[in-house]
C-alpha cells in the first residue's frame, strides 16, 4: 500500500475542514494542526490557502464532470442515460461526501469563481437535458430541468447526511423516476 505524501495529506485535511467548518473559517493554522505539520510546511507545497481552495474545487468538479459526461456520451437510449446520470451523481456524492459538500459550499460562497472553470458537472447535465429537449422527452426549460435534477439529488444527499434518511433507504431508480416524471 502506498504511503500518502505530505501534499496529499494537506489536501485531504483541507477538504475535510472546508466541508465541515467552511472555507473562510478554516485557516492554514487549522490545516497544519490537522496534518500534524507546521504552517511553513504547507507553504512548501502551496503558495496560499487560495491555491488549495481552487485546486480542490477544480479536482473534484472535474472528477464529477468526467463521470457524468461519460454517461451522457454513451450510445444508449436517452432514458437509460438519464437514469444512469442520476445514479452516477448520487454515487459520487455518497462515495465522496466531503468532496460533495465542498463542491456545494464552493458554489454557494464562491459563485463568481465558478466562471473561471471550463468544464463543470452542470455542463454535462445540461448536455443531457438539452439532448432530452431535442428528442421531445424533456418538456421544461433547461434551466428549470437542471435545478430540479441537481436540487433533488443534493437534497437527498443532505437528508442522508443529517440522518433523516438511511443511506440504505435511498432507491436510485425511484428517485430517477420522480425526476423523470417532473421533467417529462
């Protein structure tokens, strides 16, 4: 098994702290303490906290985008790709809860910074939605469809995260059915 390097430990600690405490509330001192290193050691790997903040968003946003766009580009019937996109989105969220929380926090607190990123998960979902509109399967405006799709899945994640729904109770196909019916 590979040992984690200091840079990787810094990123993991930062992600955990940012998703629990918030971006503004987390200091370099907090990160250093969490990793068990000095603040100076962090600056040997990163120029600033901002570099960590943007790097984490870029990395996890890109990962979710890549997972979603691979589903969108599949040679499969539209409804099958739609349902698989729901499953892919939720899988990412539950496999990477700190990363998913962080992506949401970043969206809410750093909306202006989002414009600096080229490929975002919403772009993959919009491509899927636009394809459904072209095929006559999605019947509402793409912006509303995106809001229903993402908002529903974010809320499901939140309800699991706070313990109102057990993770084992989440039925992806049932959720996909609900979203499908609301958009078609």
